[in-house]
């Protein structure tokens, strides 16, 4: 209703409202406009969840950000996409400056309250399906959409775990970690997970080596002197047991070891502790006790001990420190070490826009236009000129799309062959974070 040149009144739930959403023309009622949408709209409206109708048609850009504090501005994003290998069903993370919408996170009839069918935006029939990697982490592939497949009904909060697994798998294939005699250095996105004393302190490379695990490094640290001396040109290592036991290596809270090396000039070991994003709780462990021949400088007394001594933080663990311990009387040695749980990479799921191809030409708001004097019923038109009208056969129709029910006074609540019809309402749904108590309005 055009009240004036600058003021339009709208009919909502039978009441007039102005452009400031304030009630007008109190005492006068009106015939409400209708909303025509695709199948499923009516059931969502009954639950006061109309927002899901459009959310189902909205693509989401899904990515993680791994830039350090020094490279955050140019670090780019790691976008979730299907593999470029057309014969593969795998999902990958591709580094790019921006990420286009890749997923349609949709509510379907078979999904629970929190689970969703995640359809690939660039495909008509491919959806994410949850899998378990051999390492036990949650991952995903893309397969033909099947609403009856439980593994395709994914809770959105599980997506960061899937992203994490893809990062871990990609890091295993990425060149950049360096493990040589007397040195271990993790690449741009990693921290030590396993430490071989034989490799680091004995220079032995034909046995077990140290290993790195994916970790989102926020800020690289500086190499600092550990106080552990070693001349790699000599087979003699005087006072080795005291040097190791008196100089524990421990990173600050929220940090993990990303590098350990011998400075051949200073004949001293240096350690690098870096700040890790999302690092979790820390726990102390002990390695196995290994035999010590004698606490003497000769190589035959300490090298075998070093080769047998290895510490590992297991799946998803990062080494945050270690302390060498020994027993002079018992002739054994071990390491007490600290492992921190790798928490996860920062993941973003943001709207990338409505996929217009999923919008039906006929859907939208229909308002009363004319009254049919023969039936006494109103006909409704949309801004695009589509008409919802009562036909002589008793059906409500938009073009060839008609209701099965006949003789209804109003089309509200009817299902046409391709559409649901509901009343336009002053939608006031509340959005609450799951698990949090309701807060009083202030």
C-alpha cells in the first residue's frame, strides 16, 4: 500500500507496518502476502526455521589460514576443494588468495537436528562422505549424494577435524623437513613429534630418525643455546651425562620444538621453540630405560645408549621439551619429556552467496491483487508478474503447478506440485549457541 511518495506500508500477519517496521493504521486489517518456495518450506516454517530454506541454497567458502605473524598479510588461504585428479574421490586443500564457495550445507529429511548433507557447489550429484584415515583421524571424500547414507550426514562442527586431517596428510608429502646428522628442522608448518637421540647427539643417520608433525606455526622462535656441548669431530664426549641431564630443554607454554641443531663453530646444541596455534594440553611421559655401559667419555660408553633412546609423542602430539635422566648405580638412562596436543588449524566457513540456479523462477512473495467475484477468492501476484490464482476446477495454481487439494478458501499451507505456500510472517527466531544457557534480554 503506497501511503505517500516516500512511505510504503506492508501487510504482515494481517497488520500494517511502515518502512521503520512500526505498526500503522491500527484498527485496519489486511490480507497478508504469501511466500511461495520450493518443497520443504512449509515444514521449516512450522518449526520457525525459515532461514534454513535459503541457507540450503547458499554456498559456503571453507578454508583454513596458516600464515605466521610475519606472513599473515600474504600467507593466503588453504581452500577445501575436490582433487583436480578426475579419477580421485579425494578432497584437498589448495593454497590461494581467496576461496570461492565450495559447499552447500543442506538440511534434508533424513538429517538430524545438527547434521547436514554437504553438497559440492560445483557438482550436481557429489557430496562429502566421512571416512576414517589409517591414523584414526576423521577425513572425507566426495561420492554420489545419498541422503540415506549416514556417513554423508555430517555435523558442521566436524569440518575442522576433516580440514586438520587433510593438512596432516599433505604435510607428510610436503618436502621441507630436514633430518640429518646432529640436526632436525621442521618446515613451515610443523613441529617435532619424535626425537632420536642417536641422530641428534650421536650423528647416526642409518637408524631411526626424528620426525615432524603438522602444526600451524604462528610465530617462529629464535635458536637458543641449550648449554649442551659436543665436538662432532671427536669420538670422545667428556661429561656427556652431566651435559644432557643438567640442561633440560623446555619450551614455554603454547610452544613446541621446531628445530634442534649442533652449531659446529660453537660446538653447542641450539633449540628453536615456536608458538603453535591451537595447541592443546601438555602431558609428561617417560621413555624406556636403556642400558649405559659406563659414564665415561669414550664413544663405546655413550653411543649405544644414544642409539637406543627415542622419544615419541604419538598421534597428534608435539614435543615441547625433554630432560635426560640417568642412574649411575643402576647403569641406565631415560628421558622425561613433555608432549602437547596439536589442537587444530583455524578454519573459516563463510557465506559465498546464494546459488541462483537453485532459485525457482516462480518463488518469492505474492501479494493480493484481484478478487474473483465468481469464487470470492483473491488472486496473488509477484513482483516478477507470476500469478497464484484459484481455478475453476477448485485448485490453486501458478501456471501448470497446481494443488492436489481442491476448494481451499486460501492457498496458505497448500502444497502445489512443485511449491509450498506459507504466509509472510514477522520472523523472530532466536539464535543461541549450542550448550550455552539462555540470556535475559536487556
